[in-house]
C-alpha cells in the first residue's frame, strides 16, 4: 500500500505524488554546473515544487542554497530602499549568514539600494561562503508591479553572470529565476540589453509516460479501472499538473466517473469557482493585447494551424494565461488550445460574448438609451477594432449592424470635414504666400534703389581711399629704402649698395617737392658713415609689435601683427622660422632668456607663456595677474618677474613670492612699459609724451627721457640695461642711462632702424601628425606645409587653399588633404617628392582614411558619398551615395578590406573596399550617426548618434550586440586598445566624459574635467592615459583607472582634434 497522496494546488509536500519531467533533470544539471537559469511558465504547472526538489538535491551535493519568494518582500506600495533591504534580509536568513544585515545596510548607506544589494552578493555572500552558492528567486512576476525601475534589478542579476570573465568569485554563484513572465518582461525598456544570459528551462505539461507516476494511487482505489481512469483524465487535461492532481484526488475520495467529475469541478461553474480557470480569464481580459489574444484564440478553436513564433508577444501572453500551449509533435511546432477543459469552458460562444462585450455591448446600450445620439457612436481605434471583429460574421443583430453603420457614416462625414478644412487652410496659405511674395518684391526693388545710391557713395569713397593708400604706399616704399640703406650700411662690403639705396630713398621725395621721411634720411646718413656690422638676417617685412635678440646675438625673436611669434637664426645659413602660438597686444614683448634658455612672452588675460627655444614647444603657462602683463623675464635664480598694469597702476610682481610686489610711480599715467633682461629696471611710456626709467627693486626714478613733440610708441633695454631704445613717430633713439645718483635727464645717442607693419598671416585650417610622430602637416588659407615636428624644418610646401582635413598613411609615406571645394591634395612628405591634385567631390571633404597598405584612399563628403581612390590611377570609384543626409563618418578595418560609413540612421553601411559591395547595414539608431569606428581586432563596430545611444555591432553581418544609453549625443567615441572598453565625450548634459566596460555594457567611471572638453578623444597605446581636447584651449590627460586628471596641457586656442604618436611620447593638439 502506497503512503503517497494526491495534492491539488500549492507546493507539493514530500508525501504527495510527484511526476519527474525532463525539466527536473535539466535544471539540476545546469545549476550544479554553475549555470544561470530561468523557468518562465503559466500558473499551477509545478514551478515551486520543481524548485523545492531541485534545491534539496543541490544541498545533498554540498552546495549552499538560498530561496527567496519575492512576494514576501513587498508589492506595489514598497519603496526602493525598503524592498532591497528586505531582499538582503531574506538572503541572509536563507543562507544562514552570521552578520546582521542591518549593520551591513547602515555601513553602506552612501550608495544606492541596488548597489548595496550587488555589494552584499559579492562581499557578504561570496566572501563568507567558500563553496558554490545557488540562489532561487521565485514569483518574479510580482516584481513587475513594483513602483520603481525593476529593469535595474534584472540587469544587476545579469551582470553577476557577465562579471565571471573578470572576477572568478562569480563562477561560484548560480541563479534561478522563476515566475509567470515572458523573457521581454525582464528588460521592458526598449534601450535595455535583453536578459539573454544563462539557460531557459522549458517546463511543460506531463507527457502520457510521465503521467504513469499517478497509477499507484489510482490502483489502490480500483486496480481494474485505474488504466482507463488515467487515459480519460489525460484526454481531458492533456497532462495539466494541477487538473490531473485534482481529478485523481476526487476519484480517491469516492467519485468513480471521470466525465461527471470534470463536469462538476470545471465545466459547470469553472470560470467562477475554479481558481485556475478564473485566473486565466482575468489575466486575458486585463491585458492590453486582449483583442489580439481573443482573435488568436478563436483561430485555435477553429482548428487553424498557427506556427509557434518565440518572439510574438501575443502568443507569449496567451500561453501565460494557461489557455494556449505548444504542440511539439508537429514539425514545425504549432500553437494549440491547452486541453479539452479549456476548449469546453472557453468555447466559441464565450469568445463571441467576450468580444461583443468588449467592443459593442456597453457602447451599443448607451447609444440606444440616448435615442441613437451620434456623439456616442464608436470612433477611431474602437471603430477599427469593431470593424475587424464584425468582418465575415453572419450572426450580427440588427441593432449591432445599425450601430456599426452609424459609426462609419459619422467617420466619413468627419473625414470629409477635415479634408475640406485642410483644403481651406491650404488656400489661405497660398493667398498669404502670394501677398508675402508681392511685399518682398516691392521691398527688394526699394532695396535695389537704396543699394545703387550707396554703391555710388562707396565708389567715390573707395577712389579717395585708393589715392590716399597710393600716397601712403609711396611713403612706405621710401621708408623701406631708407631702412634697407641703413641695413646694408651695417654689412661688411655692402657700403656702395647702402649708399645707392639711401639715395633712392631720398631722391623721389625731393624731386616731388616733398619732405623726405626721417627713416630715409637716417638710412642715407648711415650709408654715408658706413658703420661696420658682421651680418644681416633676411626677415620678411611686416608690422612688428616688439622684438628681442639673444645675448649671444645668434637668434632674433619677433611678435608681428598676425598674433604669432617667430624666431630666426642669425648665422649665414638660412633657417625657416618656428611658429609659436600667442596673442600679444601692442607694447607686449617676447623675450629670449640666456644662451640656451626659453622664450617667454606675456599673453592675453594676465598670462605669461614659456616656450622651448629650439623646438618652439610651449612649456608653461603662468597666471601672473588679473590685469595686463606688459613684460616678463626670468631672474638669475630662475624665478619669473612680471611687469603688470592694472587700473592705470604699474607694479612689479615676483611669481615665486606673490607678497613681493613693488608699486612704481613714473610721474604720469603709464601707457606702455618694459623690463630690462635682468629685471632690475623698468622703462615707462607716459601719457604726457615723456618716458621714465625706474628701479624695479625700489620703485625709485632713475632718469627722464624727453622725445619732444613726437608720440612715443615703445621702449626697450639693451642686454646690460645701460641703454634704452625708444620709438617715437618715424624715428628711433638710443639713450644712455646713468647707473646711480639723483634722477636726471638722459641723452639721446643715435637713431636705429624702424620696421613697417605687414599683413597678418591666415588662420590654420587643419593639422595632422605622422604615425611615428616625426612629421607634422599643417594647412592654412593658401598653403599646405609638411615640417619636422622636432625642428620645424619645412620639408614640403604646396599652394592649396582651404585644406580642411588632413591624414597621413600608416607608413607615413603619403599625406592627403581634403579641400573645401571637394578636391584632394596627395603628396609625399619628402623633399622633391610626388604631389597630385584631383577632384574627388563636388562639395567639402569631411573625412579621409588610407588603407593599411596605402594603396587606396577613402574620402567622405558633404555631397553624401564615400569614394575609394586607387593611389596608382587616381580614378574614383563611387562606392556609396546618400540622398538622405551628408556622410559624416568613415573608417577602414584594420585589415584594409572593409569600410564603414555613416550619416542618416538608415545609411550606416559596411562595404567591401575593393568594389563597394554592401556587406551589412547597421539599423537601429533613430538619430544622425556622427561617429563610426572598427574595433582593434576588426570584428566589431561602434557607432554614436544624436539619439543619445552608443551601439556595438558585429562587423561581418551587422547584428546589434549592445545598446548603451548615453547622457547626451556623444561628441566622440573610441575603443580602448584592447577593445574591451570604450570612452565617449559629450558636448551637452551633466557628464563630460564616460567610460564603459563592453562585456557588461555598464559605466565604470565618469571623468570630471575642470572645464568643458567636447573635442576628440584618444587612448594611449597602453590604455593607461586618455587625451581629451576642447574649446577652452586645454588638453586634459586622464588616468582612466582613477577617473582623475593626470595633467593639463595648455594649447592657447580651441582644441578641436587630439592625436598621439605610435610610441605614445608625443601628443598633437589643434
């Protein structure tokens, strides 16, 4: 005699009949091997009983098991902190952990409740338990009703699985999620990564063989009838666990007719009395997809063969009600009604009654009660659903048909009214447009008349200005000849050319009856006396704000009106100038310190900048004052001394000791001032047209300098500070300054040369660095130049206007430049190397990329096309064209065989580089795609879009692998060298920089910069540094491990691109 019994409902006790299924064996094996599992199935199918027995067997194998029934923690009224604390309490109790979870919760109160739960799993569960741990989370469907973001909970559980790759402790943790839910319920937000880890365990109704487990209990009642009873029960239930247990229990209690028992328990009042049937109807009618579910269920009742579609939400929802099941005996598998009981209780009449009640019954009653008021007919979606439901039906009543026809009539009238209103609106728009066009034409005509009158006035003005400019040019030419005469007079063996130049400078003015310029007279006088000078430096003419020469006389530095500093070597051998970036005002002076010292110069905003003399590299930027720094020098000990003008007050400040400030009183309002090289003296240009020399240490007046009626424009000291040169009008005077004693008037000794102002050079358009960091390509408004990055020696220079993008080939043997007019400049950087110019596009070139072997060049343009140019033939092949939007990003795979380009959301394409054949299309973004890059191994592609997402794809077939939510539209995104991390920068939003781990898709660091840095970003080759540049002129170097700035590089202007050399030792900013 058996001691087991039948138990309808609830988790089966040990003495109940339990039929073991394939799911029992599969779940135990998977969890014992460390897998994460999900068991998602309808109610009353045996999920909890499966959990209890699997947990017992795992404990017998020595595993630590914890079970949490999520309905015990809280429901829709729970707050997030209380719910997660309850979860931690349950786990601590089930796993028999010694530490009080309340103490742990209090110690970690600085972080979020979800993060505390994750920390608890790692630091309390896995740290305190040595062996394998299995956690069951039952009734997960109760979590879906919580009033906070439950996707975060499931994402955290998914991350414990993904973390196994980096933290071996997680290999000891297995999870099992159970409940009445679909896989999509575990990640309901569309942008979330689906819960796609672990193994899905299929729990289905008993097979006929598995149902044999109940035979011993039936044989005890009647051995002869037992087999027939079981066949009949299975015919009604199709192996439904709850229904089989309930019918068997009734037979044991005395019932002997299976059909009559089915009628009593389920068919007669089952929808109201049986909890399983009542739940099925209630769940279906409460679902937002109820109409589609009823339509699908009616098809199953009609015997239609409906193939199973795993991702169909309507099929999933119907199966979770318990009314539908999968018939796997067919190939392919089809959907069917669960069993005969469901088919009888929820028959065609029930479907019609339910559909009618949902769509017509209540609205029809209100319409009839109102006397068929048109305001109460069906409209919109309700009318559309009712029409679909009524289609091909022959059992509609007269009132139902009349009600639907009334709704259609109202809908047609309303549609006609809307169409007429739209036509009337269009007519009004056309009339208003005609009126605006007439007014615009009248305004244009009036404007043309005014423009004609203005043009006549401008023509007269320009003629007068041209005549004045011509006279000024003639005067400038005479001054230049005087300067040339003076310069030639200072060169050994050039006395006769100096005399000729002096005469040429004076003679034209005398012949015209004009007074010769003072510079011309001075040049002629210098030529006559022919003072000796060792050599001259050929410096292009231009407006010099200030100049200085090194103490050894071998290098000259000058600030010209184009806001750049240039330095020249004086020896016979010519050297091209270095270009140093600084914005100087009139009167501010650059300075060369010592024989091998740096170049320093004041800059805007009270800064002082210090450059390496030989390389032109900016070494330091020092904030000296909130006022204007007029001059600066380095003292003997290496400390910086600055001359500052603020609110018409002049003072000397030592940067090493800010407390040491010496106020200066020149006797009148200062306009300009200069420091001597040793910082001991100050020369001041006063507003009363006199000059004064003061002691910088004590502020005492040493000498007064009077230049008469001329307007002084500047002054500077000799190297030993014993002489001062002043500029006033066209003349320059040399003064001898007394060493000590009472203040006195100094005496002018001799004139020196004067240099006219020239036009400023154009702004830089683009810069690129060769892969080995040795060469630099620079483009301006008119030319493209290739120079050595260490010495600034010019290797190539070609005439090329407005080159807006530059790129070196991987071997550094070619440089490509894309122009604003769509042409490409291609050249070898070596002297006398090849250069070609050809038209690539009809509009501006946006991006360039070389194939790794440098045999092909890929270009992207505003005209919406990507083109590949064989280097040997220069004949373009159009491989892509976009009519939707410009193509704004392009990249080549590391093997050089594929190219990816992006622009509009549906135009992100991977192509074969050789023939342009489309390999994959990356579809998923809803905004413009601005960045696209291959991973270092070439197997993946990362894209960034204005839709505030970053997505990763497989490069071979374009399958979406991961979607990452970004706080704003990324300005740039880049892979780390190992391809396991990405970094992104942002123009807008609260975050400047963010890093993600790609295996989990989670952020592990926000990098807070001291100012907005939305330019390009670049990892170092070892991934231990991240370079980011932006509009404030700085480049931040981050340490990604600590999420802190390692150091800042001052660039002095907007930093729009950042690049590094392959050895990681050079950083280029533009």
